[in-house]
């Protein structure tokens, strides 16, 4: 039988508590970012690419398990939980509360991805970093 959203949130909190064991030998140099969310090498939060790579690892393993044999869904579920935890960690280390308030409950089409590299940047932004649009 399906579970509640709150039960998933509770599981994600337990997953974060488990992940804190990965803080051994790490020290965050960024206020508000916990030790287990930073690189051991430089003490700064992992980048978006890092979090997405961690996420993809778990999703790839889950797909592999799904395509093969697992006695029950627990091997798939734990990897989905860990993948979700990676995305939440990305949001925690890269988004502000104001960012989350601005985007939550809205369509992704309200926040387009601009392609075109430097040419697009020059057209859409000033050199001071302010958007022209």
C-alpha cells in the first residue's frame, strides 16, 4: 500500500542523519552548510554537477536492479531514497529560502533555460550581472 508524503520526508531525514557519518575528516568552510555536504579537499559545498552525479549513480543502480532481478523492491527503494536525498542536499546547499519560495508550486516554463553561450549572456545581461529582462 502506498505511503504518505510525511513518511517519505521522515525517511529522508533519517537518510540525512545516516549521511552525517560521511563528515569524518571534513570541515565546512561555509556557514550554515553541514560538514557532510562539503568536499573533503576544500571544505566548500559540492557543486550542482557533483550532486547530480551522485544522484545519477543511485538512479543507474536502481534501473540496473529493475532490469535484472531483485527479490523485493527494497534495493530499488533505497536507491530512490538516496537519489532524492542527493537532490535535497543540492537544494540545501545552493538555494536560499527566498529562491525556494519563488519557484515552489510554479511551472518550470516560467524559468526558461537560455541557450547560446556568451552571445546570449551579452544580450540578456549587463556586465554588472543584472538581467536586462
